[in-house]
C-alpha cells in the first residue's frame, strides 16, 4: 500500500523577502491560487488517498498545514521540535508508517517542487513503487537540461537497465554533491548523469534496515519508537533530541548498495530561487514577469516585478532584475545572482536589529 510523506519543514531562505520565518516558501501561492504545499498534496492525491498522506513540518507550522490542508487527518501532521535535516525526518515517518502498516511503501516528496506533467509524474512513481517491492531504494532522477551547479547529480550504470511499467530503471553508481561548472559540463557530456530531485520511493522496512546499517544513532531511536506512542509530543521530542542532523543523501544514499533510479522528464523544477520563478511564469512582450498593480517600462526587459502595494513602479533601461516588495522589505537583485539572497538572510539573522525583517 502506497503512503506519501511530504517534507514541509524548510525555511525557503532564497525566496526572501516573500518567504519569511512565519510563512516560508512551501506555504506561498507562487503559481496561481494554491500554495506549493497544496499543489504537492493535490498532485499525489491523484494516486494516494488523503488518509495515507503524511506531512512532516516544523512544529511552528502545524497551524499552517491544518489551514491549507483541512481534510488531512490531524494525526497525519507531524511537527518537528527541531530541524535535523532530512534523514531523521524520513526515519520518523518510516517508523510511524511501519506501525500503521507493516507493508507500507513510502513515496517521499519535498513540498515545494513544481511539476508540469502530473500524469507522467504519477506513472513514473508507479514504476518506482513497483521496483521498490524488491526491497531496494529507488529515487527519481531528472534528465539534465544544462550544466547546472545548483543540483546534486546521480551517476547511473550505463550497462544496466530494465523496464518497469513502461519506464527505464537504472542501477545507481553514486551520488555527487553540487559540482562546479567544469565538473557539471563533464557530467552532461558523459551522458549517464541525472539531476538529484530529492524524491524517493521505498518500503518502510527497507529504509529502516538501511538506517540500521549506516545510521546506528537514528536506528536506536527507531527501535524505541517501535514501542512508543508516535503521536505523543514527548516521543517526538526524545526522538529528535537524540538524532544527528544529517541529510538522507549523505547519511544513507551515498552508502547503500541496492539503489536504483527512474529517469524522469515531466516538467520538473525545484523552484529554488527567484530565477526559477521567473523562468516558470508567463511573460509580457518584453520578457517581464509582472505581478504588480501599476507598472510602466521604458527599454526594460526580462525582469521579475512582484509588489503588494498600489505604488506605481517604473523601470527604465534595466534588465534581468528581480524586484520584490513586501510590507517589511524590498529586494532588488540580478536574476543571475539570485542564489545570493540566502547570504542576505544569513546576514540579517546575525543582528538583533535586523532579525525582524525575516
């Protein structure tokens, strides 16, 4: 039986000032009327009923999840008392699902990805779930479109290959962290590398066995969880207090032996910066993405403008800018440098005088 685990605890720092500590990226409606979390839940509901969808978030965002997904059972919302990266998050979800359904297969999804071709995406998940029945770990890899340095990469064995439910499945050789530009070009030229999407499919019992092998501290907490009430705040607090902060990629995937990847092309974007949002949104005749009431331009092109006041915005002779206004802050940055917004957030966090702008 398939269960979905939606990871919704991120801080979305690259989308400041729109994304804040109180309302991070996954709770924003960046594409139309629905938030990223709602879009992710709606997408997976085409295959998995809401009763089998689990959302793992920060405990401060439980109310937001309840508000945005009102039909999600309350016991399916887990509020982490402290952020410990993705491995403890996935481990707790696996332990909880094993209690509910010993035969559970988990589809692990970030809450803030954009997917254009939803039916093809569901079909690829079906293939991954079928492969996961063989007690292996399965991930979804994205066919790279360019030598991107902002993603991790998956190297697969070119000589391996099978067809499952009409989709290719390849044996994974290794995972590689975000490369420099030259290394990314080499990966693209090699032809057997995929972008790491951060989406996984496996049986709950299989991933727990991998924690036993490679993350003994987390596995110790999983053993305790097996005889505890997972819905108790004390149980949750003790679990996270004693887990190291480690990603699932570094903690498990880079060490596991039986790992497979299903290559996917379904209009995927991790929406990791204002640049990504610019690329995905509709543009006017000058290449501008306009989300503001009043705008005049003169020789201005390829800009993203997002404001929430009724002020007139005038752009003259500028291009390739992100201009984002909220009630607390205004961001102006070159779209090619949008990843640097995270550094601004870090700088604001370092001073008590500026933390209020986050």
